[in-house]
């Protein structure tokens, strides 16, 4: 590695700032690029038909010869979910702890990445040199085991990335965030800290996962019927609490949903989940037990239409469908943007006569540090520069205010947007332009083929519908042979709008005859004329703007 601290170091985010999810952060030196995280994000309401969203990595593809590795801090989708797509374009080793790499490997196979990926395992004690950069790690407490933070030793000083963390004093697995290592980093000199901002607006400290465990146990003790628990499949600590409460109360657990089954299988195989041999039963065995002997565990805490919980509410599985007398524990908070779907799911559960535990009474605690813990991190690490990451802009802003209170020079706090570069030279930082960034939308098997124009068309179709105008012209004379026929979908109900469509037909006929009389033969001009006249007429009559699709044929 160069010993010249005059070499520039560039830090930028391709996702995870100004938003929740899609985490991807890049540290670039003269020789190397090191990527931290490769996450996905769930689509926003206006991204109609889109399945998931991943970062735009065009800058990385252009500079792939410099990429030395991708470090993932833990196995949540918002940190690893983009890997199957990114590894198709970037042939780089992926570094992670044992459980994280096992989840990544399964995720890659599930998404059909055929080529052999270079997956490398380390533990929090490991010290690696990736490219020319020495990298060390520190254990963090989060909602699943094997979570870590990252420290990169650059010629200008240490760059610390916290990953997702909280200072839980009674974690489920007994593994505390390694404050000792963080203290040593602070003594050595941290050039820049990148820290999790999700709970930067939340006062105090985040309750321990043990508190959620106590709430879980209380709910199990007081329930006489079946219990249905829904949480994220990757929330291994919460799943362990369900197991503990079920075993203590003499309940068998039936698991519904492929993602949940996979997470339990991987975690148990690696020793991160503990349970008795006879705790889990097949779903078809549920009817052999009394209601007070059954726990049903499933994913779908966000109310996704095709999730296991939604299928249970709708009665898609006769033996397991949620019914009167059941108690449903929603052991997760809604992801921003999913509040409506969660609310609809809760309503549907109440309608079948079951009880729901959610909201303020939910069996849940966050896996992210609140204000006091974020201040503790800042005071321990003592960074010269600070970049709040992983959160919407207001969260980043709140985190920046905390850093200022912790003694960081306000001029050294950078609230960055996606693609915005912070460049360090001689231990001094400045904003240095932007790299290409944005969203890549995944729709079915399509990667990036749905863009702004397609989304605009989908919004138009969803709002005002479509009119298809079909007309056939004589090839020799150019006159109208048949039509125009107007087909309406999602615009007006044809039987109740015959007069409107007849008048529209006359407008189209008159427009075409005028074009033909003027010897206009270009189909693009004919279509444009039809579209313009119909658009003006329909807006005048209905104040709606349907998509108008003229189709011209020749005979």
C-alpha cells in the first residue's frame, strides 16, 4: 500500500442514503475499490408492477478492474439482496461472516446465478488485506447473529462503517457489540465514521431484544388457543424467542413459507438456532394437536399479497387458515411504505374473529441504535469526519445534529445524496462531484428494462385507462377500408358511453379524411393527428387523459 497520504480517498453511496434499504457504500483509492453492502429496496407505491429495486452500479461496471471485493455486514435483504444481480456484472469476491455467507449462497442459488461465486468467510477476529487495504472487523448486536462492522486502514487514517447495530446489554446470543475494538479505533485516529441512522430521531436507547422475549412469553402464557407468529424470515433472534416460548409452554411449531423454512434450516445447521428434535412438525400434522399445543410461524409481517400470512388469512391452506380464537402476533414494525398493506392485513385478521397483537403492544424491538447509543458510538470512535448513512434524509440530518453535539466540527459532517462523492486528501475532506447513481427496477426476469417511461405509461393506464383506435386503409388509394373501431379499457364503460364513443369515432374519421385529402401518407403523422384530436376531445368531455393507441393497417 502506498504510504503517501497525499493519495486521494473517495467515499460515496450508491444506495442507502435518502431512503431505507438498497444499502451500498464505496471506498475508492488510487488503486482499489472496496464495496460495503449490496442491498435491495422494496418498490414505492408509484412503481407499479415492480418487484424490487437495486442500486445503479454503472460506475462500478466502468471501473470493475479496480474492484477488490464486496463486504456484507449481515444477512438482511437490504444489505445482500442485490448480490445475485450485481455478481452477473461484477466478478468480485464477497466477504462475510459464516451465517451471512450461508444466506448469501442460498440467495444466489435461489435467483439462478449459475456461475460459481467467490464467497469468502471471516470472523470478527479476522484481519484481511483486500487489494492494498488492511481491513478488520468488530462484532455488533443486531436482530440476527454474526453481524459485524468494518474498519478500513487507509494511508490517511481509519474509515469505520458501523453496519446495523445497537448497544444491547442482554442480547439473545450473549454476543455484545465490541466496544473495546471501537475504543482502540478511536485512540488510533478515525478519519471518517459512516454510521446507521435509522433510529436517529428516536430518543433514549433501543430496548433489548430480551424485552421482546418477555413480551413473547407473556403472550404465550395467557393464550389458550393457537398462536400465529409472523416476523421477518431473517430475524433469527426473534425466531429463537418463538422457539423458546413454544417449548416452555408445550407447543409444537408448524412453519409456513419457503423463506422462513430456509432461514431456520440454515441457522440451525450452523448452530445459530437451538431447539428440541421434536419441536417442529409438518403442516399436515397440525390437526392432530389441540389448539393450545400449536404455534404457527410464518413470514409476511409486511402484508405482502403473496406472503404466507396473507395466504393464511385468506384460507388458502385449510388446516392452517387463521380462524376465530387464534391469536396473531405481528413481531415486526411496518417498513415505510408498507403501512397500508399491514393495516389491511390486520383488518382481515379481525374479520375472521382472531385477535391481533401489533403496534404499541407488538412483540418487537428495533435492531437499530437510538439517539443515546448513536452518541455513545460517536464519543467512543471520535471521528474527524462523519457521514450519516442508512436512512431517509431527515434521519441523516438528525444524526448529523447528534454528531455536532458529540463534538464533531459541523464543517466535517457530510449529509450526502446518492452518488455524491466525499474526497479526502491529506486528511482533509471536500465534496467532489457525483458519480452516476439511481434505481434499477427488477420486474419479473427483467433487470433495468422498466424505466421512467414504462412507469409513466403504467401510471397513465392505472389512472385513466386506454383507448385503442383501429383503422384499415386501402393500400392503393389510401382511403379508409374499415373502421375506425374504438376499444376502451379502463376509461369508460362502453354500454353507458355509446354517444361519447360515436362522437369520438366521427372526430377520428374526419381527421383521417382530412389527412388523406392532403395526401399525407406517413403513418406516424396519421397516428399523431388521431392522438391529438382524440386527446383534446376526450379531455373536454370527461376531464380525463386516457392513453390513446392508434393502430393503422393496410389491405
